[in-house]
C-alpha cells in the first residue's frame, strides 16, 4: 500500500521535473533601458527616453519616471514584448504602448522596437533601439 501511495506519485513527480528541464526560460529583459529614438516631432507627449522593466517569467511591469511617473503591464510572447498603454497621473496617460524584441550580438544586448500610439492607427509609431543601463550608473 505504501508503494502505491508514495512511490507512484514520486515517480510521476520525477517524470514531470525531467520534462520541465527541456523547457527554455523566457529571455531576460529586466533592468533599466536607455532608449535612442527615431525622430518623434515636437509632441508634448513624446515617448520617454528611459524605461525600467521588472520581470517575472513572461509577465512584465514597465515604469517611467520622467517627465512624470507612469507604468504599464506587459507580456513576453515568443520573445516579443507587448505592453498595454502606459497609465499614470500624466496628461500623456494612455497615449503610448510599447512593442520590442531583444537583439543579442557579441558584446551587445539591445532592445529594438517601436512606441505605438494608443487609439490612433494613422499616427506615426516612432522606432527605437535601447541599451541596458549598467548597474554602476543606477
């Protein structure tokens, strides 16, 4: 009876853990990123130049402190970051969402993407490349 109640669940648990070893983790995009943007014009609601990404698996939270504090929820789906529009106490709240993917090359870790104007399909979507801010600068 002991073997049935303890042995079989232990064998099943070991099997599940072995299968999980083959699942690759999502790419790590957490940290503070400095964005180098394409021209965005003279808009008072221009996208921010620095974004902090807090990551737990494929669930992300994006924070912007300048010019005014805003945040957005985001997800990683097949290596692409998709955010909801940023929200906060800013007149620009709900104006921008973000879409990006990570570009890895020797000696370089960059995000490449675009800002998406929420609710305006005819508006331009300024592109950007972002580099991770080294922890010494934080």
